[in-house]
């Protein structure tokens, strides 16, 4: 669907005066979102901020309007791409959408396959959380109100870090900093590995159960919203359903939402202005996060 989007809007963007050959579909969507009014109500508070121990960088999006407290709830958003591709700047549409809704949004990069394999990209995510804990107050973010969110492989990052307390602690972050999480179309229970990307990212690890978020389900997990859809043929609904069932059995707070016929890409596209009518993914995610973090 994102490839179809690229073909469908390239003419519009060319008229706007850009050179858009070889731009990735998510980056093209961000351009389209900006032209469609997505930039209204938010701004880039920081770009290319270094963090971690491997040259990672992050961007920060903020709302134009500040709350009376002067502190904003924080959402760390990881993009997808099968652990092999993607970059923070291509997902400006997600940063803008969440920032306009009242959050300070951090979008970190992480290392990719084939340069690294599990758990390196996950450790990069943990270092992003540690950076937020130590630094986000300088950007008017509230370190006492931090949530994690992501799509696809990014949802894996978010949910795994919400559940695996030891990995956050090893990066110097207090696991209790994560107060809530939203996973959009994420893989949480996918062993044995069948896709080429999962095999490339995880098969070298000698204990495959340690690669699976469902392994780390716990009764005291932060509240999670797991978004899936019957139309997703890339990450099947069983991932969200199985993790949701295990968390509920343990007594942990979890919600599973199924957006019916939407496919894997349409779930994240629905965060953007041009495709928001596809489903209330943004509205439902924002309502969940505000209920857990406060305004």
C-alpha cells in the first residue's frame, strides 16, 4: 500500500517543486502529510540529537501549545522496517500527529540488519529510553510520564522494552519510567522464524525464547494497547492476540484492538492527515495514552 501511495502522490509532490526520485514510501508520506496540513500545531524541537554508544541520533517533536504545568507527557516512537531499513526523519508524519495531540515525541534511530543482529537494535532502543530519562526535562518533557510506541519492528522495540526490565536496567534506565505502551501491528510471538527478515535478525541468537516479547509478559507490566488488523498479512493478528491473552491471564492491564480489513501499512498510514479516515488509530492511541499519562 505504501508503494501504491508513492506512485499516487509523486506527481503532486513534483508540482510542489521537489525532486522525489528514490525517496522511500514513508518519507514520501511525510512530505504528503506536510502538504496536507500535517505540520500545523507542532514543530521540530530538536533534530539529530546524539545518544547512546553507537552514534545513534533522535528527533524531537513538540506541540505549539504548552499545558499550564509547562511539562509535556512523552512518547518514544520507533518506526518499522523489518529491522533492516527505515530512519527517523521519514516518520515525521507520526511525530507531528502525536505532538499536535499534546505529547513531546521522541523518534530514535537504531542500528539495522545486516550490520547488527538481535539484541543490538533492542539495546539501541534501551539507550534511547535512558537518554529520555536523563535529558527530556530540558525539552519540557516530563520524565515521570513516559510511554513507548511503535509500528511493526518498532512495535517490537516498544513492547519488548516495556516488558523486559533487565534490558532497560542494563542501559542505565529505570524500568519504571515506562508508564504505558502502544504497539501498532507488532510481532510479539513469532517463533519459529519463518520470514526472511526474522531469520536474518534473530536466528543467530542461541536462545530464541529470549527474542520473543511474549516470554517477558508479567503481571506488573505497564498498561499496553496492542493494535492489529485482520487484513494484516505481514504480522498476523495472533501476535497481539496471544500476547494480550497471556497478559490478561497474569492480571496485567492490556487492550487489544482489531481494525478489521486494514493492512499492515494502512495501520501506520492512518496516523497521517491524508489517510486518517482509514481508521481511528490515532484517536484511539491518543485516548489510551492520555488516560495512562494524563494531559
